[in-house]
């Protein structure tokens, strides 16, 4: 406290106050949580204006003011942190989507763009979707794209790999079970359909489901209800079903491995994911996408893909599709030494497409030994002729060590798919 500044001034600040007419003042600290955050000051133009009692009262007021200021600053910090966390959360969600490939469908080939156009058409509806495609083409990505563009996007997308569940447990996995339903059922289990209530369930490799499970699945599609294993109580669910397969389900129906009524229920809106060999313009774009992703993962800095590597990527037929391309890029990145990605000779085996190209030249030469270029057959005709020739050589056998698929370097399901698309009948090549 200062009672007479003219006599008690001790600093330049005191002298300035005197020149402004201030004669006395009382200053108390603002202390919050043991830390001084400022001062609280009263001054007067009269001398000896403040007493010890005034100072004590002013200190009590200052304590309350300090607490209010500390709370205000804390709320401001909390608000700033909240805003920062929200921004970080958005960023991390985008990172998660990129790293885990939830929505990243890379490419602009005509086949892919047509597929995405159909996805936009069916996504807002609740119709069942059946996604066809070879292994590794990205059927799950398409299922996620449908779910994320639907009204159910805020509810879960539950994935079930039907081929990875043993036949004895598939019903329990899908529909759940009650306690004591079978040996080892020590408690009630909620099935995937119940978890997906008001959301979407994705049945990958649906063609692998046992026939008895197909009956229950058909009931869920028709009645929207099921009974858990060991229970006589029906559970009602509101679930959209997206199924996927790399099998020819029509062939499975003919052989009695898949129910036709279930097929027609699932096949409301079919979507076919084109194989990578039919998306040649997307290969380098996908390769650069995987290169950027795995560069961060392995901690290497890559500037691009060499011209020789790009040519090899484009000339390969990719029987394993996008998944195979992803693995090739990751391996090449791990083995790479310089800033430009190169492909070692053993990373990509001899391309079936090269053998097909050589056969195409032979077929064209036999068909038109002296004809002009314009008379050459189309690629589809050459492919049909080549597959037919191989089937003739294997006497119509598709699978096995001596089968046509092995000769062509293709997966048997891939070959069957191409035969169906090209109108090739296996029976025409069997020995009578």
C-alpha cells in the first residue's frame, strides 16, 4: 500500500502515477492454484485512502477474481484443445481411410467408371447386391463403397468371410447361439446378423455356405428374422445384404451346391468387378498409389517407377489382380535400393498374356498368312481360339496338374469365368 505517493514513491511507475494525480493505492496479488497470474489494484486521488482492513477485503475479492480468471482460461484452453482434437480426428479418420483402403478405389478405366456409376445407382436403395469378380479384384471395396453411400452408413458394416468359417460353426457365427446349445456353448453369443441390425452385412465368398445354412439365410432375406442355434425364439433384424463370390453360381446351382431360390434373392442387383487385365490404364495409377502407401510404411523415399518396370507391369496379365499388384509393389519396395522403383526378374513370373500374344500372332498368321493388318482377328477372337486350343489339348480338363488352367497360368475359376464370357463350352473339347 502507498498512502502518500509524493513522499513514498520508489519507482518510475510511482512517479508517473503522481503526475497523473494519484495520491494513494493498494495492490494485491491474483493467485490461482499457488501461481500468481497478475495483480488487482485500486488507486485514489486522496492521500491515505486505504487501510489494512481495506487491504484484507481487497485480497478476498482478488482471490475470487483470480479463481474466475483461472476458470475462464481453463475453459478457453479446453475449447482450443477440443477444436484441435476435432481437427486431428478428421485428419486421422482420413489417414485411416487411406491407410486401410476403406474408400480408395483407384483408377479411371471405362470398366471401373461404369461399375462405380452402377454403385451410385444401387447404394441409396436397400436392395440386395451380388458382387462377382475374380480373387483380388476388390469386391470388399465395392461393398464398402455401397455401404458408405447408403442411408445405413452410420451403422456398422459387418463382414463375414464364409469360406473361412468351418461348416460346424457357420450358423453360430451368422445367427448366434444360446447358452448350452452345444458342447462348449458356455454363454449366449450374438451372431453377425444381430450385430448388423439396421446396418449392412457383407457375405464374402457366399458360394461356400453349406446348403443347410443357405436355407436359414433365405429366411432372413424373406422374413427378416432367424432363430439362434438352440433357441426357439425368433430375432427380427433390419439388415441389408451384400454378397460376393468368385464362383460361377449358375454352375453351382446345376451341380446342386447352391440353392436357386437363394441365388435369385441375392442377385437382385448384380455387379461385376472387372479383372485388372481389363483395366490396363489403371495399372500404373494403382502401382504409384501402392508405392506411396508402402514408402511411408517401410520408411523409404521413392520418387517413381522406372520405365522398364512400368513396361513390365503393363505387359503382365495379373492373374492375382489388384492384390497381386499390391504385393509385387511392396516386395519391390523392400528390395529396392535407389529412389526409383525397379522390378527384379523374379518378382513377376512369365506372363500368361505374353503366351497369349504369341499364340495370337500364330493364329493370325494361320488365318491370314498374306492378308493386310486390317484383316487380323480381334483380341477376343484370338483369346477364344487360344483357350479353345488349350482345352482341345487337355481334352476339356480345366483343373489339375494337366488342366487347361495350369497351362494358361490362370486360376481355374478365372478360366471358367472367361470361358463363360467367351461362350466356350468345355463339353465340345472332351473325348467322346
